[in-house]
């Protein structure tokens, strides 16, 4: 397993140990995965609709999230290896994720004018130049902890757009619901993989999860305008501190983090800090709820405009 030669020997051994689990996860995933293609979800002769600014902003942000596939592929190979069940999962996951970015782009570009499309394309190009390469020190525990959270966060955001699209365009509702369903299944698969590592080395798994939570950023965070788009999503009720708190609590519950015993001192401290982060996010959400609406500037729609949120 060439790509894991640079891993810590204990990490490489842990990955080998969970190969049977991963093979079973793949079987379950493929049995649940209804095949679909972007072209099937966009009716023939469909004409794009004018989207409300907050929906267009949310859709653009989600497109950027999906755009990092070259980096995601590299991260998975670097941290999980280039053969065996984990590599088979990597290829399967990549083939499905590619459809998400294609579907969103096909839809979004029908709804935007030429100059707006160029602005989105500029952001996409910048994202790929900035890149996405977190400092996980070739630790597969951190990689899997991250995708547990990130896939769920992406699913939340896609599903929120689907709900908001119900009164705007049924095509967008159907498309984003389909993508959100995929992301939910990916999340479940990664929870199972990380859970297998957790059984193998509980203390290291907890410290890895804590590290990822502490420094969590969505892909594309380094792109100009990304923070404004994120703020629009949060103020629109699509994704923010409230949802991230929920995701952390849900993941810890699914993994049984609170019930673990016999942890190392560092892992106990990490678990306590996760609880502090959950409380902090609750306070942040309460503060956000009290904030008055304000103008949020965005620059990719019809030039420089702002949205009251």
C-alpha cells in the first residue's frame, strides 16, 4: 500500500484492520444508492428561472464546496492509501461527488446572466488555485473525522436550499433533494468508517475529532467572497452555528463519544473541550438570533448589490 508508507505505523495498521468493515460499508452503500444523472433531473427545454439573491448565493457557495474534487481525491489517497477497500471507496465516492458539482453548475448557469456566470467561474478558478490541503499530518483519523462533519454539513446546506426552492422552482427542489440524499449516505458511510477506527484506538480517535472540530472550515473558505456567502447562508437559515452545533452533537451521539471509558488524559481533555465548543456554538446562535437584520454585500449577482438579512 504505497500511499500509506508515509503514515505512522500504528495508523497504517489501523487502516488495514478496518478493511473488512470498509468492504461491508461499500456493499451496504451500493445497495442503497439509486443511480441518477444530472441531465435526467433537468427537464428537456427547461428554461432557467430568476432566483432570489439568497438562493443564488447559497447555490454558488454549495457549488464551490463541490468544486474541490481534485483536492479531495488527493487527500483521500494520501491519508487512506491507494489499494484495497478504502481505495475502492475513494473511487466510488469520487464518481458520485462529480455528479453533484455538474448538476449544480448545469442548473445555476441556466439561471444566471453571462456576466454573473463569469463571476462564479472566477471564484471557481480561484478556489482551485488557493486549494484545499488541511494540515492533518497524514493522520487518517483526522481525515475521517473531518468528512463525518463536512458531509453532514454539506447535506444540511443542500437540503436547506431544496426546502427554500419549493416555492421558487420544483426543478431546483428535486435536484438539491437528490444531492442531499447522496450526501446523507456518504455521511453514514464515513460515520461507520470512523467508528471502526474509534474501536481500534478510542483515545486517538477522540483527540483527532476534537482537533478537526476546533479548526473546522468548509472547503473554499479561502476564496474571496466566501465569508459573505457563508454569512448569507447563516442569516437565511441554511447553515451556520446552530446547524454545526447540531452536527457535532449528533456525531458524538452516533459514535458513543460520551460513553467511552478508559481514555487517555489528553483524550479526556479533548472530550471536555468538545463539550465546551458545543456550549459556545449555542451562545453564538443565540447571539445571532438577537441580531438585527443588516445589509450583506455580494458581488457576483448583477454587479455589486446587497441583501437585507
